[in-house]
């Protein structure tokens, strides 16, 4: 697996500390959305449909730092919107890195190459480049020609400058497993540190409502794609989560694992659903009716969701709760088998 | 218990990705974006997306969906172009453009120093550059009544702020009061209305300070006497300056949003000494010469110095407050 040892140790120490403190619910990754505006309009995205006055707003550096301090999660995923449209995004990343947070700056990479000068390489900072598959699939997914090529060029430039780079791939109905396997080869040949994969969430506000994967279909697709994984592939994810996608394991969602903060406040209950906002992180954790969410709750919006923001924390948690699951995690990391 | 019709409207408003207008039982209206709800209230962001408002459900008589639904718009765009992709020539910033700085235009060095304090920067060669609320801000002192066109062409700002001192025309204004222009009136009588998103966002930020909103009238030269100010007050303007109309006009023609924030130095009943009619980098010598005219002149000068200090401090405070509004005021796309 591609996650650096120092990051794994930090997360392991953090999880152990939470367990020793007897905390039932704790965050793993802060999903920080400093803005909603974007320079693409992807077919499966339900994040950016707001009036322009709201799209023009962004969190300040101080807001972002305060949210990270309040939440305390060891990792921060800066999402959006397109974070590189934020006028002070480099200062946001720098401030979080100074606090020794592992920062994943999610970007479509359209502006990455021209903004690289503003960032300094660090083991705490990784550019997580949105790549939804091979050239044709990716450009279709983001509804613009040429984006795949721009992103590949930006990834090369970032790697040449010593930055950590990962990819983040969202899959929809119609994805071809064989082509995706070749795409994984291409990404690893480019030299990225690791890849992240997840089925898309069926956002109510996304333009394309026909291509979201149902649960059974997700199992089939990920089994075909990740069955007999190549030794050269590295995933920046828990092997247990990948096994969950393949239908080999079952987890319940951990919606509080990746709490989301944006200009409205702390989003209830998770990164994907918007049932309102809490004013403080504590209020989010203590006053959200968590029993209303997850597959077992019967909430129809949760039935087909297998997205990493809800289930990756479940997989990490499972590894620390059972020696057997921890053994399976370690074995998969050593052998590369899923 | 709220009635079923209102409960349904509340559900729809919470789900709606556009602005709604809430009509209260007392007939008053609130326009905003509903982002949260509790058992007995709705939380909204105002139209400038800078001010949060809470409205009790019990007060809501009706909800109208008055703003465009961004989700439906996105759906329609996608349906229209289904199967076709945007060109690879589309700018990398998409619809958002590469953001230029906020350009603050002042006339005098004294005004530049007041702005500099807000930006935590020292003026150099008639310019201060700094940040306010995360925004890149460039401030230029261009001289009294000078053409703002070249500065706008050079900096291509995303927002222009005409800033500095003004003379009070409304008898209620005292030294140190801030004036946020709803419109600017030319000496010839033409009126330009200030762009609303920028002004509303600014107004929300200035709440709690001594400030008024109203019209500013342009004077061709410093209105120093009480009689001159009385004549200008007949237009109904709150205050007078020499630059804001030209700034508003130039910005409007360039399609750039603009704001006017001024601080009152001399109230309506307070005349200015003659030497203030002339723009200078340093008023020390003319002021000393004026003071030597006698005790009354000296006393007037002491009062004027106090009024300048009050106006200068108000300008610094007002600009610092404006920081978050400068984001919201970006008018592009």
C-alpha cells in the first residue's frame, strides 16, 4: 500500500488514543470545503449548485485552521468546489501542514501546474488529483475535452518538483473494468504515490441521475476491476475498504468519521447528505441523530452508498477492533492481494 | 404547531438551491438562502451571503421561491449539452476569471495612510498593497478630482472602492461618521446607483458602527463654506466629495462593481479653512500660517485636526470591517 509509514503511525497512534479514551465516535479525516465554486461542471457532481453570491464566498485561512483545530482529525482533505480557485489556498495548506496535519488537496489539476510555485513539497501535503478513468471516460465525466491531458501534465510537473501526488477516481455505471485496469497501470507508470477509488454518490442535485451505481453493481464492478490486483498498483486506501467495495466484507457507515466543514458550518450528517448544519464540531458530534443514517437505519439515501468518506473510517476502525481484521490488513499490505 | 401548508413550504425551501422570500405574519419580508432548520426556526444567509438570519417558523406566513434554482439550472445546462463536451479552449478558471485585486482609490496622502493602517501596510510612492479579509487589495492615491481611468486599466480590479474623506451635508452627520453611498450624483445632476450586491454586503459588515447610507454628490472643488454645502444639500445628498462619481462612472463603464465608503471630516455647519481647497502632500505650513491669523483661527485649526483624526480612524475601522464583504462583492461572473 502507498500510505507513508509516518502517516500510518500517526493515524494508528491517534486511533489507539481515541480507543483508550473510550470514545465511541471520533473523526479521522476533516473534509474541508473552503469554497463551492468550480471551474468544471462534472455530470455526477451535486456539490456546486448554489446561487453565485454563495459560490463567490470562501473560508478564510483562519476559518480553515480553526475548523481543523476544533475537529482534531489527523488528516484533512481539502475539497470543494475546486480548491485551487481559492485565492489563499497555499496559505491554507501551509497553515495545516505547520500543524502537522496530513493534507490531501483535492483538485481537478486544471490550475495545478501554474500554482505549484505557491506550495512547498512536504510529507504532510499531497495533491489528490481527480481522475475518473482513461482519457475518454475522464473527459466525459468532467464534461470537457482535454482535461485528462492537462491533469497528466500537471501530475508530471508536481512529481518532478518533489510533491506527493495521488489520484482520486469516482466510478459510475458503465465503467469498463478492463479499461480501468489499464488506467491503473497508466497512473502507476506516471509515478503517483497511490490511487483512491470509490463509487459515486447519487447526489440529488447532480445533473446526471442515471449513472450512479447500485450496491450489487458496485460489488460486481469492483470485483472485476480489483480481482487479482497487479503488484505494481498502490492504493492510498485501507485494503479492507477495497474488499468492502468488492463485496468481500460488509461494514456499516461511519458518517462522523469524515466530518465536513464549509461556509455554512459543520454539515450534518456527512460529506454527502445535507440535513442542516451544526455551529460547532461538538454540536455536530453530540446532537446529530446518528441512528437515522447508515444502511441499517433504513434511510433510503444510505442504501446504495459505498463512498469512501463513510466506509473508509469503518474499515480503519474494524482493523483496530479485531486482531483478525488487523491481520488481514497487514497481509494485504504485504502481499498486495485483496 | 405550524400549519401543514407552511411545513411543506419549509421542506421545499430547505431543499431549494436558490433564494427564497419569507413573508412574515406582520407583512415584512426576508430574502435569503435557507441552509439550516431547527424544530422552531429557519437559518438563512442574506443575498450577499455574508449575514446569517434566524426566522422563527411561527412568524412565517408564506414562502415564495423568488431566486433562480441553481440545481435546476445545472440540470438544464447538462440536458442541453448532453453528449457534447465543453471545448478544451475553455479558460482554466472556468467562469470565474483570474481574480484581479480590489482597487481602493483615494485622493490624498492622508487618506492613503488611513487605508494603509487597515491593510497593515505603509504607503510607498502613493500606493499601499495588502490584504483585507483574504483579498489582495491595492490602494492608490491619485490626487483630488483626478481621472480614475488609468488606474482601472492598469490593475483590472474585480472591485473598485472609492474611499476617503467627505464633507457632511446632512445636519445629522458629525465628524467621523461613515457614509456608504447608495448612489453618486454628478455636479451636472446625473445619478449612478451603486451596485447592490457590493453595497449590501458592505452594509452588513458596517453594522454596529456609526454609518449612514445615502447619496453622495460630486463637487468640482472643495466645498469649504457652509453656504456652498447648503447649496449642495438641496440635491438631497448626505455628503459631498470630488472623486466618487468619476470612479463609479469609470467602473460601471468597465463592467467592474464598485463601492463608495467615505468618512465625514467637516459637518454641514462647520466651514473649512481656505487652504484646504488646494491638494497638498503636506498641510503643515499652510496650517501654521492660518493659525497665526489669531486665536479664533487657531481654535478652528485644533477642531479641524480633531475632526481629521476622527475621520481617519473611522475610515481605518470601516475598511477593516469591509474585509469579508470584498469577497461577496466580486461581481464576476
